[in-house]
C-alpha cells in the first residue's frame, strides 16, 4: 500500500482576507467573484488601500490544492504537497503550517521572488473576489520535485491555477505523465472561470487522455464547454474525465459518469464567506473516495462539508472540526 493517499500540486499562497463593500470593487475595477493575477507593485498598492479602509483577518496558508488536502488530511487521509515558497517569513509560516498537520511536502525555499500572496475580498453576500500575486510559486520546475512523493501516491490532485505560468504548466504535464505511467489516479480542478477562458488549451492538454476525477463549479464548466446546457456540458466533460463533480453554489452539486448524472441537494447554511468552499468540497469527496465510499455518498458529504465551510470566515475550518462534521454527517445520512 502506498504511503500517500492524496498528493496535492498547486500554488503555495498566503491568504490575506478583508471584509469589504461591493463599491470597493467598482473603485479598483475588479470583477466580483473572480480571481485576477497581478504584479507585486499592484498587490502592494491594493494591500495598502484595503488596510486603510478595512480590517484584515488573520493570515492563512492558502492555495486551492493546499486547502483541499488540508481538508482531506484533517479527515484522516495521508497527504502530500508539491509547491514552492521563498525563504521569507511567509514561506516559513507556510511550511510550518503543512508540517504541523502532517502533510509531507516538497516546499522549495530558493529563488529571488517572494512567497506568493492572495488578497481575498469578501462581499456582504459572502462572495469572494481574489487578487493573486504568484511570486515564487509560479516558478515550480520539475527539477524542484521529489519524485518519491509522486511514486508513493495513490492519487494526484492538481489545481487549474497551475496553467497560468509556463514553469508550473510544464512541470504539471510531467507529473501527470509520470502518474499515468505509474497507474496513479489523476484528479484536476478547473479552479476559476477566468483561468478556463484564458488557458483552456493548456487545461485540455492535461486531459488528452481522460483523467479519473474532474472538479469544477457551474461557471467553470460553462466556460470550459462553451455551453450552458447541462446535457452538452455532461457530454463535453465526459470526453476528458471519467468521474465529474460540478458544484452549483447553494443549489448543491452534480456527480456525472457515463452511466448516470445525479443531482445532490445542498444543505442549509448561513453563508458569510464562500472562499475555499469548492476546495473543501473536493477534500471531503476525495477523502471518502480514498476510503472506498461511493461517488454519490462522497458528493453528499462534500456538499455538507462546504455548507459548514461557508459559515466560517476563511478557506478552512479548525482541524478537529472536520472529523466531528463527518460523524455528524453519518448520523443524518
């Protein structure tokens, strides 16, 4: 049996969160609910402006793949992570965070760039808008990778954000290639509608051979398939993946295979922050799949976990809460 159930690959980012008014987004000309990439100077100026008008929350280690494996690890999966941070205070903070929860990692601390950061602006309706400076996380090269982490994994989970930089994209292709050669399951998240629109060809190149699991929300699915029709989306996604999970916010989620498409209802929630909900969903789903549970049961739990996540500020719950919520989920299902 392999030592790592789920190996996450992604941009290692330190999140800085702010509760804002929607008018602030109009002032800085950023579309609500999206993720935009920016240069360090823009990030610095935006951070100063946010700090002037709003109180920021405590920093948190983020990045889509990291949030997903944090959830899976907290639920009992053995997890690893491939990413890159700098030898700075944010980088040390990030590496320590992974090690404290037992996630094996290949965090590289060399290079001139700073650790990547993400400014997360949360609107009154709980929608999150992100401005991301990738920093050194965009410079993940295959020479940085400890291949033993790949070889010892049962499943590799890659976030779609990786396609936005040339080094990460090329490194990810090689990781997928090795994974397939080693009969390791491949899972991919489309991550963001803007990423899909800008880098669709790169995402498709990851899936020339259908992958095992694909995660996306409805907006990402529509952008990837260039259609709003569910049947057309199903057929298009099944050409690149065997098992598909499409979240639809407060409406729940769809689980799709060649044999069935099933709608999973959402759970009641008083949402204050949707940041990380999709990542938490994926972590819950992958954890149960790794334990041999059915796709439908895994999707139900993913929806349940996400419903609790949106009731908390930040992309994660406290580590102990994940198993407590799974026990609660088992009692109501």
